[in-house]
């Protein structure tokens, strides 16, 4: 399955979150190998995902045991 940039960009969030079927995941990955524009969008999703995961962690001050 060959995908264009619009199709890939619509699936990138799900791709980064490992929510795609194997077939769709492989098609997005194949497109990303050759498309620097979509690679940049993927990097933005990955950076946002990393930021969200880092900010979602509770700190010691957030727990009742340490307040």
C-alpha cells in the first residue's frame, strides 16, 4: 500500500502511539523512509508525546505521603 503525505499525516498520531494495524503501520513507516517532510511532522509528534509523558508524572509534592 502506497500512501501520500496527506494520508500519512492523518495517521501519524496513531502511528506514534502504536495504535495502527500492522499493515497501516508498515505503510506509514515505508512512506516515512523516503519523505523528509513527513519525518519532520513525526519528530514533532514524538517531541510532543515526550513532553506530555514527562509532564504527566507526579512529583513527590503531588503525593499525600510527602505533603
